[in-house]
C-alpha cells in the first residue's frame, strides 16, 4: 500500500508531461498536414 503513495503521483506526473508534449506539438503545427507526406512519396519528381 505504501508503494501507491509513490506510484500514483509518478503516474499523474508522467501523464501531465505527455499531455504537455502533445499540446506543444499541436500548437507548433506538427499535425497540420498528416496526408501530405504520404501522398508526396507516390509522385516522382523526375
């Protein structure tokens, strides 16, 4: 039971860090064009 006093705050902290990283990526435009790179590889530039 004592381990829960450590594991619950650590899990919450890791979840908040992951949420902050996701929000940072979202605000910096990482998800603006998810289909663009997938479509560009099909076309040859030559």
